């Protein structure tokens, strides 16, 4: 490939005039249609999008964002990946760029012409009530220190306690009255916990330490096993592995059926990352293998999905190439990958759950998107909670969608004991100014695939980043645990002029299920 010469200031001015003229001509076209040259230019832009953008992820349709966001945010951010540099509202081709400057401008004009001036946000269709819940709050909260940065909540069925992780690296245990005790300080913020028991120890957990909390590619993450019943703080934990790129979720299984527990961990990273197999050797040391070397793995489940007796993996990827991938165990120490759902990179994929909604024996997928702390922090009509129903042979059809700004996690469970699955849903980036109550919603299934949505008024108690569902008080009814990551600040509040009005210090709350006690 020949090296491209740097542009002079005169050439830059000429390009600015060229692009301005093209965009002005397209935007001023009448309803009668475009000229043949215009249509050819736009068609070439669409072909180039499919060629260059779709090589890394699903090519996003222009209609997904407004003109200004494409022009001022997304396109300038994506240009460097093709060797193009943004400069003074124009672009310069770097030496050895993957695309010519003229072709890049075809992509720019294609998005700016077809994108809408403004996105239309759906109106909420929810009732505001407590449904079947009431709130339980901690009786004692320290309001003199740092605001709450709860990064994880989970219920331990072994000892019947709630545990939470802090951005300040502490693991806390909560009693039935929501009084907390510090269990242990870890090397970094706790992103995930897996509780389990063995013959030798009835109360163990694997802690996923994220390393550095904000987006980064540093290999600072760790997996650590802890004996939660140990009386010795110096001997209660063992390092499983380290040097992980910002891990956020983990799971465990004996993947090679050698009688030893292995792990799979989501190294989310930022520009680099991957889904890792952490395999235990005969000497009880662990080695890491990269299952898929792509940043953004954010949630993982382990099950025997093809019913061959070997554990498989299903993983949700965000951060660019967004979607759900199935990794079938090849019984030789590796996995065969299959993409089963894929989403545009502007969706902000945030969570999923593998669950059989229609009781037909085939796993369906509950999915949320709403991560809104990136290049396009605007309200989006496709943010919300989705259900994709398994049609057989790992083909899925969307059968439910409810719009929730900034939706971050959903959990399906039969909260009201009527035999079908309801939804508990949180949003970390709701419409704070106009619709803060969408931060937590309860979706009561009233008929096959039909839901009545309740906005539970808990937005004043915190900003929910983590959630778990469990029978906390052992009364036979499922309760909901919410973790408050109360910090706002630049990037985490994407609506100008808004100041947080929620409780900044309560680490967790519990939504207690008020149905009659069940055996």
C-alpha cells in the first residue's frame, strides 16, 4: 500500500468546502427524490459501511442515532479505528489508513443524510405502586464517610445471609435486620461472587476482583476463593488466578471432567479483553486460556446446553461486537463458538439471563440494553428489556420489549406464585430529569407474554447498579436485593444540569415480598 501524504491547510479547507457542499445538497433535496449522482454516492457509502464497519461488529443503521450524535460523537470516535483522524470538524487520513479519505466521507455523508434529526422516545405505560412489595432499609447507615459505591449484591443460600461488595474493596455480610459486618478487604472492588460448598468446607465463595474500576486494559483483576466460616483472616482465602483484564463476572464447572473445579471469567477490559477459561491442573495450580479474545464479555452462564453430558458456556458480549455467544464443549479442552444473537454497538448491551419462559424445554433469553456512558449518552428508544423466545435449533424470535431508559439488568422469577415468570428490572441510566421512577420496575406477567409494569417508588433510596433475587427471610416468597452505587459525577450522569437527589449512603435495600407466607 502506498503511503498517503499529509494534507496541507489549503487541502483541508478544500475538503471542508467539499463535504459541506455535499451535505447541504443532500439536506436540501426535495421530496421528489435525489439525483442519480446523489443516489450513487449514498449507495457507495452504504456498501462501505457494510465492508468496513461490519468487519468488527454489526453495522449500525443510521436511524439508531440522531444526526448530531453521529456527526459530533460516533463518527469521530470510530474514524481512528480505520486510520482516519478527526481535525477541526474535518478528517485527515493517517499513513497506511485502511480506507481512503474520499471513501470515509462517503460513510460520513451516508450517516448524516439518513439519520433523523431527533429520536422519538416512547412514553411509559406503567402504574406507580408497590405491587406486592415493601421496602426494608438498613437501620444504621454511616453518613459521615464516602458515599455508597456498592458494586455487587448476592444472597448466600449456604448461610442465609446477604453479601455486598464495595467499590472500596470490602466484602460485607448482612443479617436479617440489615446490619452489616465487614468480612474482609480485598485487593480491589468486588464485581461478582459465586457461593458454593465442598465436602471440606460448607461455606465458600469465589470473589471476582475487578482491578481498576473505570474502563481500562490493565491486567489487575483477580479470582480469589474465600472460606466464609474461617476464623483466621490471614488464612481464609486463596488466589485462584490474577492478571485478568477488568473481570466483571465468573462461573465455575469441571469443564474437562478431571474431578477438579475450573472457572470461566469475563475479562471485560476496554479496548482489549476476553473470555477466559481458568483451568485447574493436577498440582492444583491454574492456567488461563483465552476462549474468545474480544473485549466486552459481561455475563456468563454454564450449563449442558446440548445435553451431551459436558458443561458448555453461554456469554453476553458488550463493548462493540454485542451479542450472545454459545460455546459448546468440544471434549478436547476447547469450545466450538456459535453466535445466537447479535446487536448494534450503540445498543449498550448490559445483561442477560437464560431461562425457559414458555415451559417448552428450550432455553429462552432475557436481555437488557442501556449502558449509556459512552460516545452517545442520549436517551434511546430501543433501550429496555427484551425476551427472545427459542424457536428451535438456537434460533430466536423477539416476543417482548418494554422501553426503559438506561436499562441495566433484569431477573425473571415467579414472584406472585401463579406459575409464570415475572421480571424485576433496574436501570442505572434512567431519565433522571423526567422519569426517575423507571430506575426499578416490576413486570407482572398477566398472560402468556403479556406484562403489567409497576414502577416501584424506590428511586429516592439509591441508584441501582446491582440486583439479586432470593428468599431472604425464608418465608417461601422471593425478595429482591438492590445495591446502591450512588456516585454521580462526570460520565455517570449524562443529563446536563441534573444533581443526584437519591440517598447517597445506604449501600443496599431489600424489597420484601408481602404475599402470605408459603411453606
